[in-house]
């Protein structure tokens, strides 16, 4: 599968909703998509790390084996 980068010109535009829908759809089609959050905006404390809340959502909703601290870009300062 080729990488797909979802972006927008501003915050709160529905990127996470689109990504969650794509992950769900691709899984139903038999694919095994991954997830990576290159730039975070809102952080929560999760498993001892400052992680973007969308990365935590993806980890919990889709049961990714990788830890959310592994699929972040500039999330921890």
C-alpha cells in the first residue's frame, strides 16, 4: 500500500474523522493500514508520554500494536 498524507489549511477541519473512516473502510476491504501523526496540536499524558490526543484515539479505537509514542512526529517536547 502506498502512503497517503491527509492535510488541511487549518485545525478542526475533520482530518481525524476522515482518517478514522478510511482506516475502517480499508480494514473492511482486507487491508492493514497504519497510522502516523507527524505534527500534534493537543496533547494528553498517555503511558508516560505527552501524546497527541488523535494518536491516542487511533491506538485505542483500532487496536494498533505499536505504541502511540511510536507513531508521532513532533509530539513530545
